[in-house]
């Protein structure tokens, strides 16, 4: 007996551990810091985020902020990633520290997934309402079916105040104003508690009598039928009928209380408007490109032709959300996150204004620690070692043109 | 150790030991089922059970009963045929829902701050009680599978409707109509659960027009019958004592 007792207690303990460790610790993904671990080519050749603006650095509970800007869907989308035929404009935050009050692409509300076209540029806006205090890294993010999350740049935003003050008032089509934060919560607790009590009552009815050993002996001895008494049957019938009656009655009462309900809404949204950007009048040919590992610098030889009617200068190279600027041509005033902004990271061998009709071959170097920190340099180990990005040219009046580049990259280890 | 000597000396002692044994077995069964069933249900039912904006009239109604009748069928097989205890289904569901509530409350709400009215579990208790009573009254696996399995599928949606109906009230939101549940899914950002993986209101059972929930429930009940048989056999096999040597008992 003692041995069995020991075995059983040991087993119980093991079962308890299994239970606690395996099942209860499941938490939905709360982390939003996958940006560095994502393959470099994914970040360089899929969605390019630019002109981003986080409207606030600090926001109080219940107040709102927006993230707005543009994203370019790269035409050299990698073969290994599914095309963005089903994509969802998300936001990279650690759980619902903000609620997403609205999100728009091309002025259209996008609570559902959309179809995006390769080679087009879209403007977007996400409206966030602060819910939980703390310092949060807030990323732009696009989920692509078959491709996973494509994370854009992140900026630290501080939420102040107390979460207990957070409210989420909504006016329903039946004319009520509710607080979605705890709406119908009492109802959830009530029904769960009631049904749980009924379930426990059924268990207690059986568990309070001697169970395993005597009943097992009776079954083995062929007296199984004596184990269920007529009273047991009656009570069982009462439980079953009571259950069915309660289900029917509560369903009827619910339908009376909520005469207007609709099914969940879902479906893909097509025909999202992109921005009509006139074709650039500057053309760029990448003659060669190397990445110098020791110098954390990428060197490109570019042949630039200006077919427009104003002289232009190269001001910015943007790849995987890291921005390399030539400070003499262009300065960022948007408050872009420091760690991915190289204000003087771009050097051009000859960046004097390129006159209309002129063609020039220049050496362009984009150098910054961000190559290493953001693991972009890893792309030299990719099966298809290519780089891609956006080049921005500016004329005298500050007009900007965007040109995409996409070319093989040769690493240099010396 | 001496195996021939009994550890109990009187009837009173035997009763006491037997009762202690009952509680230990019950505790072990409860926690083991809680762990196993909970993992199984998360892997198969997963998001359908986690979020209100997955609890639709088609797939949730179909999937949840089919994947949840498994453990109840198996544990019933053990507790009924060996002990004539008609509590197999209820003990499973009560254990599962305890585990789910701990997980949803501590992790979904306590750790990640999803509101509880967005991530509460589904109610499986009505079907479990009916399943247990049918087995007790009929004492037949076939009857329990056919009548009980069907009832399991049919009771699921109405048993949950009082809980989810308030969240199916429509709202107009920036020019679009949604239910409050849809809005919860939109407001409370899930980085790892993009909208397109949500499988709701998809399927081919559309011939019956508006009344999709009853049709889905019947379909679910029929599949539950088959799954019941399968898992009842698993349970019977698992409850065998052939692999314990006699001298260990
Ligand atoms: Cu981050």
C-alpha cells in the first residue's frame, strides 16, 4: 500500500508540474522586437517605409497619437516570400499598450486585410490611443500572408498615467454607449460561474461516495449494475434535463435581450488607392556594389543621368528603414529615431548639382554602425546576395524624386 | 520490503486508505487531464477559443466541439467501464476550463493585458453533463457516441450564445459596420495574429441561407460522433492493466 501511495504521490507531482509548465504559461506574442532578427533581404526588398512621423514622444492615457507616412512595395520582391496579395497593416507594439482606433491606407479604413500592388507607393496612417503606461517601442508593421510580419522602424514612445483610467467608449448601432474595455464582462463571469457550479455539483454528487477501489472490486466481481441506483438515474435525468432547459431558456432570454446581432465581419479589401507618383526623371544604374565588412560601409558605383529640367543632388539612401543622409543636401527634421538615422552617413565622390541632360558616374558610400547593429550586413550571407533600397534626389527648390535600386552585392573582407 | 504483508489491519483502516487513495487518484487524474486536454485544445482549437472575434457561426461552432470531445470520450471509457463512474466528460471539462481560466486571467490579461471580455474561454459544460448522463442511463458506448456526440455538437453554440451575444451587437465604425467582437480584434492589437489568419465565416455550408449556426452545429455533431468512437477506444486501450505486472499490485 505504502508503495502505491508513494507512486501515486510521485505521479501526482509530475502531473502537476506538467500541467503548470506546459499549459498555463501560454501567452500570446507580446514582443515587438523582431526587427533585428528578420533576414536582411526581407527588410531590404519588401516594404520600404519612409516619410514617417510619430506625432508624439509622450502621450497620456486616453490620449491619441498617430503614425503616418508612406510605404513603397518593392518591385524586386524576393521570390522566397509570398507576394502581398493578402496583407494587413499592423502595428508592432508589445501587446495592447495602445489600442488601434483607426488605420488607413490611401485614405481607406483598413480593419481587414488588403491587396497591395508591387512597385506602388501608398500613404498610411495609424491612430493609436494610449492604454498602458510605460516606455514602448512602437513600430510600423505589415503582415503578409505567406511572408510573415515585415517590421518597419520603431521609435520609443512614453505613455503616462494609470491604466485604470483607460476607457474605450463605443456607440452601438442600437444606440447604446458602452465601454468596450469591460463591456459584458459581468455577463461572462456570471454564465461561466453558473455552469462551472453545475458541473462541480455533478462531480461532487459522485465523488462524495467511495470510488475507485470498492467500485473496481464490484465491477470485477460482476456486480457493476448495483453501482448505479435508481435514485442516481433520477438525479442524472434531472441534471441532463435541467441542462437542456437552462440552455434553451438562456438562449431565448438572450435573444430577447439582444434582438439585434450580426455575424462577425470579414473579407479581403481590394482596390486600395496608391499614390500617383510621376516617373522619376533621374535614372540610376548600379555599376557595382561592395560591402566592406571591417569598415561597416557599403560602396556603390552609380551612373546617374538627369533627364529632368532642374539640377539634382543625391541626398539620401534608405534601406531597411536605415537612412543615410548627405548633410549638405538634406537634413532630417522629422525626429526620426537616432539609431537608424545616419545624418552624415552618405558620402558621394562628386555631389555637385547634376545639370539637366548630364550623366555622371560617382562613388557612393553609406557607412554607419547600423549595418552591424541592425544586422543588415548579414545579407552577404544570404543565398541571393543582393541589396536594395531607395535613393532620394533633391533639386534647388527641395523637390524630391525617389529612385529604387536593386543589385548584386559583393562582400569585401579586407 | 515484504509484499505479502498487508498494510492495513482493520476494516476501518481499509476504508480510510481506500478513501485516501480516491483523493490521490482524483487529484492526479484532474491535473493530468487538465494539462493534456488543455495543450490538446490549445493546439487544435487555439485561436478559435482565445478570441471573441474568432467565435463565429461556422468554423468555431464546427471546430470547437469536434476537437474538444476527444478527452471526454477517452476518460469516460476509463471511468465508466472500470468503475461505473459517469463523470468522465464533466471532470475533463471542469479541469480544462479551470486551466483555461487560469491561463486567460494570469497570462492573457495579467501579463499581456488583453481584456478578459475579449479572451475568455468557451463554455463546454452543458455538453459534458449530457454526455455523462447518457452514458450512465444507457451504459452503451454506441448510444453515447451517437446521441451524446450529436448533443455535444448541438449544445455548444446555444450554450455559449448568452455569453457572446452582447459582443455581436453591431456598431458603425468610420463608415464600416462591424460587431463589437470585430472591433475588439481591431482595437486590442495582436502583433502575432494578423487579421488574415482569422478564419471566420468561411465554408461551404451556405445552401441554408441565414441559419448557418444550426447547420454547422449538426455537422459538428456528426463529426463528434466519429471522434467520440475513436477516442473512446483510445481511452479503453489506455485503461488496460495488461502492462502492469501482477507482483507490483
Ligand atoms: Cu523595437
